[in-house]
C-alpha cells in the first residue's frame, strides 16, 4: 500500500513540476513584486506619519504595536480562518485586497485632510469632558489605525494568502528552485518603490505639501493593487487543473478553528521552535529599528524629507536583496544545508546591531549623528535583505515537509500571530524602557543589550530547528530524494 501511495505521490509531483510553466512563474513573480512595492510605500508613509507627523515620535511605534497591531493580527487570523472555511483562497484574497485599498484611499482623501478641523472642533467643544485630551489624541488614533493597516497588508495578502496558496502546490524539491527567484521579485518591488516614493514626495508632484504626497502615494497603491488582483485571478485560473489534482491526492481539507490551529502548534516541537524563531527575530530587530527611526527624526524633522529618505532606504534595501537573491541565496540553498542559509540573518542582525549601538553609545565620536545614521541604515537594509531572501525563504521551505493541515494551520498561527507577538513583545519591552529612562534615545543602551541577547537565542533556536527539519525531510522518500538531487547540483 505504501509503495502504491509513493508512486501516486511521485506521479503527482511530476504533474506539479510540469504544470509550473513559465507563464505561471511570471504571474507569481509579478504578484510578489507588486505586493512588495505597495508594502514599502505603506511602510515609508506610516513611518513619516507616526514619527514626524501625527504620532510625534518613534516612541509611539511600540505603543501602536502593542495596543493596535497585536490585537489586530489576532483578529485578522480569526477572520481569515472563518473566511477560508467558507470561501476559496482566491475570493478571500480579493476581499482582503479590496478592503485594504478602500481604507487607504479613504484615509488619504477624506480622513487626513479633515483631521485638523475635527481636532479644532473637539478642542472648542467645552461641554464635552476631556475635550482637550480627545482633541490631542484624535490624530494619534488615526495614525495608529493607518500604522496597523499598513502592517497587516503584508501579513494577510503576501504571507498568508499568497504563500499559503503556493505552499499547497510546491513539494520541497521544487520549493528550493522557485522560492529564491520569487524573493528576487520581492527585492525588485522594493527597488521600484524607492523612486516611486521619491516621485510622490518631490516638489513637482507634491507642490511642497505632505498631504498631496500622501494622496499621490495612496492613489499609486490603489492602481498597483488592482493590477495585483488581476494577476492573482490569472494565477488562480492557471492552477485550476492542479487544484483538481490536489483534491484527489492530498488530505481532505477540514474546517478548523483558530483555537484548533493553536493546539496543533502547541503539540508540535517543530512548530514551537519555528514560532519562537519568528518571535525572537522580530523582537531583536524591532528593538534596534525603533531607536534608528528616532535617530532619523533628529536628522529629518520634515515629513516629506523623512519619507523621501525612507524611500532611498527601500531602494538600497532592494538592491541588497536582489544581490542576495541572485547570487547568495541560490548558492546556499543548492549547495549547503537549510541551517546555514537560515543562520545568515541572525548573524547579520547581531553584527550590525552591535555596530550601530556601539557608535550610538559613544557620543564623543566625531560625526556621531552621521555615523549613527550610516550604521543604522546598514542595519536597516542589510538585515531586511537577509530576512526577505534567506530567512523568509528558509521559513517557507520549513513548512513544506509538514502535512497539509499543519501547513495551513501553522502558517495562520506563526505568520498571522507569532510575527505580531514578536513585535508586541518588543513593543512592551520598548514601552517599559521608555517609561523608565524617559525616552527612546535615553534607553538606547538597554535596547541594544536586549536586542543582542535575543538575537543569540534566535541562533540557538535555528540550530535546534535545523535538526528537526532534517528528520522531517528524511521521512518522505520524495523529499529525501529531492534533497539528494539538489546537493548533487540539480
């Protein structure tokens, strides 16, 4: 019986391999690129809004993460679970995409222009209790909502709904071939987003108005989003035949709740390590990021200039990501073990964060601010480039040896919730340090020590997960055979 199942799985693998034609790969490449263009536009806009505009400083980012993004990510995971139990992944993707685009257009064209008038009316409403406090908190409330929606864009549309679809159709031996080139699409999107952000913040487009820059970026996001939805529909139709094969050969997909998904992860040491790896990576990086963003505010106090510099960082990050996807990732995934590729990101995080905090903690160094920005930019770009190519690819590949149920339930919990738990944990730590030290920069040394310590725990978790990955890969004869072919230069 096992031999018959093996032959059936082998024939199915061949069907999958032949079905992923050039046109299908180009559609996947286009979706990844466009989603990353929009994400980087949103990231630059939200940082400018929070740090130098409505939020009044990078110290608000941990608060927004903790009270906004963390509960919103749990709610998003719950809603996606319910929607995926009722609709196809294609319909859920279009529903989510339409919701995000509608919100960002509404914010840029209606909410943001009306905020000054609404705040003034609240301040003048003497009969309303705490009217002055409400007037001051209103802009921060809407900046938090924008921040949360910008964060959830990538998690919902790219991480869960796009990669969830691809993971259902790629066996491990093919995943190592396709994931690295697809990550190159992400770096291309990052590169393209830089000039687009600079265009929207230029005097020619914005007329020296930050509001006009914001509207231009959101209109561009809507147009790119519509094109993304078209590509996704074409990809879904192209995979129609493969979907029929999946229904015949894969396990029967049962409805499941969010709590059942959490229980599956808690019972699996493999998924627990993967969950902590995700959480610790976010905590270690976020502790350095919030300090770097506050340092940038010292150099670029104007929202347009700040957003423009973030666009330049996206450009350089994209270039580094493309270099990694073209030269480093293919070599590591084809010639070395999974563990080595996954360890690169924690190592980069550890080294660049050490350098950044060392200079930041030694104010007597000549050109202290400029050198801090240079090293912080290196930390910001290099770690993200390693994460988006090596770390994220390794994490996606780590799901492949699992069963169909563990893949989907694990992704919903790990990508939908654990990534936010990591940011939420970093936010809680950051808020405590800010309260104790009186500001972000005042507690920079403690931020650095904690970030470095947690980065070391990320290294340890990766090593332990690597052993379990090798065991899980060896269980499936097809997977083991695929790995041997890859090591032989397949």
